[in-house]
C-alpha cells in the first residue's frame, strides 16, 4: 500500500508536522500511529465525510456526521492536542508566511 506521504504532492515542513496547500499549513497525522490503526481511522474519516455529503438537508444527520469527522481527525492527530512533545505551538490552518516556517516556505 502506498503511504500518503508518497502520494502527497504538497510540500511538507522540515519537521514533518505540516503540509502546505495554497500557502496554509495543515497538520499531518501522527506518524507514531500503527499502520493498521491509521488505515482504520482514515476509513472512518472517509465514511464520515461521505455521511456529511449524503445527509442532504437533514441537520441532525449532518451534525452527527460532522462530529464523526472531527473525532476521526482528532484520533489521527490532525486536530486536538498536538502529537509532538517538544512544547512547540500548533500552527494548523495558519498561513505559512505568518509562522516560523515563513523562511522555509519562501525558499520553495
């Protein structure tokens, strides 16, 4: 199975914490997750995203599906508490140019 990093065409910060899309940092999944757990969580995330799409105008179903998306992303380490332990702050969803990654990003 091809790992997401091998398919990823977006630049990844030197510390491996984020990838960049249109100048914005997005937190990567926790690399310490076991492969089988990561696969299970990604499947749950994709199922939850389909449920959001398929909920139509049902506000309760949409809310439930969005909660499932959030829980899967938290379990993957993409949201919620950071997965690194060096006390560095989280720059998820920040513009790279407004973070300590600005010099690195400008050099791409």
